[in-house]
């Protein structure tokens, strides 16, 4: 099981933008880009500590996510999408490998600053 914590305010994946005739995109300055980078590097750091290669899992996976400090009006599926995208290519080859996803939103407290606790395992 791969487990790690990411510190920072959870950001939901926004709707992509598109110009006429162009591919949809998310602006490079959007806060989701920094949140996804934090997730990516937290996972990568844990994999390097364990001396695992990428992707860590090649078969089906189950993921459990607990978020602290996400906006109350943020759609939980968009919070999950940003995390799943950030882990593609490192924790698993493609987010289609996720066959079970549990995600929970909690309020920040003294023991838990804003961030995410993520567990990934073979399903």
C-alpha cells in the first residue's frame, strides 16, 4: 500500500477552457496546477523513499482520500479528478485503473491542517 500526505488547500479541477478550434486546457496559472504538483511530488517522494519505480501499480487500484480544508461548495468529484490526474503516470499508468475510490471531506482541526491523506493499493 502506498500512503502519503499532501499539505496545502485542496483545489477542485475547474472546467477546462477552449479557444475556437483549439484543444481544451486549464490555464497554467490556475491554483490547480500547484495543487497537482504538490500531490505528484508527495507521491514521488514516498515512492523514492521505498525505492519503487513508476508507475507503482500496473493493475487495478483502489484509492482512499481524506481531504481537510476543501471549500464546502467544491464538488467532491472535481476534487477527486484533480488528485487522480496528478497521480497518473506515477502511482498508476492511467486513472482508468482505479476501480474503487473513496473520498471524504473534513474540516481543518488542530490535528489536521489543510491537505490530503492518500492511500493507494492493488484492488
